[in-house]
């Protein structure tokens, strides 16, 4: 038998941000990600989910 599976992995990192509001904090983190100041890697692994979705 053959099956299709979906594997989802979650990378997670907490960072401290100085900002005057939640919206500003979000924008600052978003910019840091875009500028590659925050790059998640295997050390940030948090969770894995495996689902068998169909029999092929």
C-alpha cells in the first residue's frame, strides 16, 4: 500500500523588542525578519505534526 503524508514542522523563537505599541513591535520584528536579522534554524525547532491524508 502507498499513502500520502503531510509533515508540518514549527520553528519558534522568542525575542525582546522595545517599541511604543504592539503594532510598532510587530512592524519592527517584521522588518528584522525581512532584513535577515532574525533567521530561524534547526535550533528553533518547536513541534512536528504528521498526518496521513490519503491512501494512493
